[in-house]
C-alpha cells in the first residue's frame, strides 16, 4: 500500500491542523491497537466517535507517514500483508460484527474497491477509524518497536506525552 492509497497527497497546512484533542485521540487509537489493549481502546472510542470525521482525517495523515517510512526503510509491505495484519490486529479487540466490518472493508479498500468498502462500513466513520488505526499499528510495528511507534506518532502529530 502506498501513501497515495491511504491519505490525501500533500502536507496539511498550518491553518488546517486539527485540534490537539483530535490528534491525541488518533494516536491513542493506534496505540491501543499496537499495544493490543482492549481497555485502552474502550476508553478511546467515545472521544473518537465524538469527532469521527476529524479522527479519520488525522489517521489518514498518520497512515501516509507510516507508509512512507516503510518505503524508506525498504521493508516489504504488500496489500496482502496489510489485509492480514489489519485482520490480525482487530481480532479479539472488537465485537465480532465490527471486527468483520473493519476487516472486510479494509480488504476492499486495500484492493481499491472503495464502493465495496463503503458498503461494509455502512457510512459509519468509526469503521474507517478502526480500519486506519489498525493499519497504522500494523504497518508501524513493521518498522518501529511498540514504544518507539507511539512516541514517533506523538512527535509527528505534535502532541505531548
């Protein structure tokens, strides 16, 4: 998966930077998946749902950053790898119906089948948020250790520890 597949091209402008709470929540979602911490995920979901569209936008930025890092480091990462990694990352972290929606929507998304992905999300931006957070955790752990990933994402998002 390339950065173009997971996020809009270009860097965000200073004036369009989301509030720190949105950036922090996006990083916390990724951290919950990277740490495989269901309790943390349960705590992060309500504030994420309150700002779901902004969270999805921030997660796209993080996914693009991590996709570039993978390319720069030379780690081999193919669409099939991302499909398996996202499915493995959300396994047992989400209720079965949401786990299925996230895994199936990501599979369609990774193949460029956005209309099919949209059907599986049923327009729920939180399905996209889970899918992107799980992807960020999976691809991020391909190039960073767990603590290093979270710290790096906090730096990229400019949020405090």
